[in-house]
C-alpha cells in the first residue's frame, strides 16, 4: 500500500530503535538472510512468513534462509534489483553481520516485481525494520521507489553496469526529486559496505553498545593504516 494511503497508525512514525535488538551479542543466527530470485519470486506470503527460497544466480555461498532476526525484529531491509547484484550487495549483509545487526536480504525489482516489492516493504515495517538499503543497476529506480513507499531512511547503492560502468545507476539513484530523499553511496562494493555503516551510525544514536562497536571499528581501521608499510624499492 502506498504510504499516502496508509492510516497514520500503520506507519512507523513513533517507532524507535530497539536497543535490545542491537545491543545483544551477535550470534550466527542474527545475520542469516534470505536471497530470493526475482525471476522465480512466488507471491509474497502472509506478513512475517518467509517466501519460498530459491537459489540465487550468483555462484558464491549465500547465507541460509530464514531466521534473520534479533529479538524478534529485522532491523535492516536489504533489497536488490536482481540476484546478479548479490555479488556486490553481499557487502551490506556482511557488514550487518559484523555489527550483529539483523537483516533480511531480498532480490525484488521495482520494474519486474513492483507488487511484491510493495508488499515486502509493508511487511518489513510491521516487523520493526529501521532502515532500507536498496541496490540496483542501469535505470536504477529501486531505491527511489522504496523511499517513496516508506518514511524509513532508505539508502541507495548504485550497481556497476556493463556498458556505463555504473554511472547510469549512480545518476538514476541520486537524482531524486525534491521531497523523497535517497542518500546515495558510491558505486559498487565500497558503497554497499558504507550503506550499512551509515545505518549503523544512525542506529548508534540510540544504542550505546552499537556506538561502542562503531568506535572500535573505526579505531581498528585507523590502526591498520598506521601499521601499513609500503614495499621497499628493488
Ligand atoms: C537492474 O538491472 C538490476 O538491479 C541489475 O543491476 C541489472 C541487471 O539485472 P539482470 O538482467 O542481471 O537481472 O534492474
């Protein structure tokens, strides 16, 4: 249902970050995700229930289906226009895993499966989602379409594309009309990882444990740079 048609109580205006959901110890269960083939996507099941899972096109290992929850909430909705985006978008999921944040990853297209996308967004809101990350390539409308249907922060990740090297994806994602913002990341893996880091920073505002994790992450990163040595000349 489009957000302008929702009665106010159905939107998530008053939802706050669930401290308990992100402050707990990360477990293997906490970061499991679903990746569902857009092409083989069945009609979405009832809210809260997982749709049937099919094999992604990409050859790399994909997290086991289901159970992408901590304390009953799925905090981050990761969506991509095609399973072919997973190779890049798995960086978002990986970063969620690193911070112990629950997520659900889906392949749903703004163009090829708009009804399923809309239903998923609504379902995610009901399940306590706090932010969406959307990655798509080419005429990349996905992040904008997600942002148009929710008031939750929605971050865009432009996918590299075959002929225009992701410039098309970047412009399509970032050039949003006034009123529906899509904070847009860099093209590719760095953008995918940074999208999650942006969500982490947002959630950390109300979650001291997550804030500490983010500070530790930055410190570790700085230390790595400090210790880095350039190779000697031969
Ligand atoms: C976009 O078209 C997807 O996000 C993907 O980046 C691109 C190509 O999709 P496939 O043809 O590989 O499914 O919608």
